[in-house]
C-alpha cells in the first residue's frame, strides 16, 4: 500500500476515556494515538485491563457508564466522530464501522429470530426490504459457510452453536460492506477447532471486501500471523507500536518482550511457561512514573524519577515508550 498517496481511514489522537466511580477516576484510555489505513489490519494487544477494548468501544462511541470520553479526537474519513450527534453515529455504526464482539449472545437479541436481526441491518443501512432483503440475507449466510441459510434465518440465537452465532455476527458485520470492522477477541469464547475456522473466515472476507480491521486480542501469536501493524497497550497507554514484522524481529519495549516470552511458541525453550509477575491492578492509581515499573524486569534508576516516558521514535513507523531508548547504546547493553 502506498501510504504517501493514501490518507488514513482512521486517526485516533490523544484519546482519553475515563471511568468515574464514587471513590476514584480510572483512566482506562489515557492519551492513545494511532492511525489505520484502508484495508489494513491493526492488532491491539494487551492483558485484561490494558484499555484495548475500551479503545475499540470509544471508536464506536459505545463506552458503558460510568465511562466517558473526556479528551482527544477520533477522525474517521477526516471527520471527528466525537462531534457527531447520536443519530449520525447510528448511521456510521453498522454501516461504515461494524463490530464483532467476543460473545455474540451479548450482541444478538435473544427474543428475535436471526431473520429479523439481519434484515433490520439490511433495511437500515442498505435500504433493502421484503424479498430482496431476504434473498440478500440468504446469500450472505451462505457466503460465511452456514449450511442451510433459510433454516438458520428462522432460528433464535440460542438455537445455534457458538461458532454459528459468531458466523451470524460476521455476516451482520460485513453485510453493509463497512470500511472498518472492530473485532474484540472474536474467537476467545470458541473451542480451538472452531476458532481456526472463524479466524480464516474473518480474514478471507476482509480480503474480499478490502475492509480495514482492528483486531483486539491478548493473543500475540495470532497477531503475528494476520496483522500488518501492532499496538501494545498497558494500563491505558501505548507502550509500543510498529509494523508486525518489525515488532517481532526487534521488540523494543520491556513489556512487549515480556509478553512475547509468555507465548509458548515464541519464547525461548523453557521447562515452565513464563508469566509476567504481578498484574496491572498493582499500579499506584496516580503514579507519574512509567506504569509498568512495578513489574518491569529491565527498569533502571532513571525510571524511578523521570516521570512517564513519551513515545520515542526508534525506527520507521516504530515507537516505544521507555526510558531505555534515551540511554547511549553502551549503557543500554549494560542495562539489558
Ligand atoms: S521506562 Fe523503565 S520501567 Fe518502564 S518499561 Fe522502560 S525500563 Fe521498564
């Protein structure tokens, strides 16, 4: 893709989404910036609590209460989604930006048959009605590998297997040929065999439709196979972002390296599987130091007293937020 000729489809700038509880403010997303080009696949990776799902929901403007977007811009086709009315947003959601959730049961209405839910989307976003909508629905279900689409249309969500429900969600997501799909852990509720089928289906369709995709996941192994670029998130901030090959060949941030060590297939051979000690919840709430400091195996003196590290450019399209990058290379080797 020639990026000089192409404008980003999506540019997220300094996004801040906070949750306001009675006793504290949780900065779930705190100053996140990234861009996505048409047709590109971006992996948003991190542990639970890293802010990756809230970032996805912020783009859709579906942040649950008591959360609120408090700062930044979300430019989609150069239009700031944060300035649109809810009515304008409804037209974009499902039409130009679609979502595939982790649990299709939470997105499908259990009280309505698949037919009603799929035809609703086709009517709202493609203006199709009656027989045309039904015929399109049948064709779409067949395209995602549902063996008897007419029968499936007349079933309720609970009558389908988990894999079939996710196929229906994928059908709904692609039915309006959106420019962008946000898939949040789309296979984690499925068994391993079905996971592989759903991943293949998702990326086959993405290629056919030329859709850009944000894949929210904790699975770095999957990201290494399907994504163009990767964003590593920790406690609401981006620790590292880079093209996928660059990230896996030259992981620069200690958190990225720790995540990679925790993948059985990517880490060095070891008797016991590595896990990063501690958890995101260990953070002091208003710490002004690097948020990974309490768990970082590579921390240095500088990390204790220099505040939060900014995103430091360390290669083409490669940034990492870590004070190690400010050291002269001889000192870096000693610190490592
Ligand atoms: S800034 Fe310091 S604590 Fe944070 S990741 Fe880098 S080395 Fe570790």
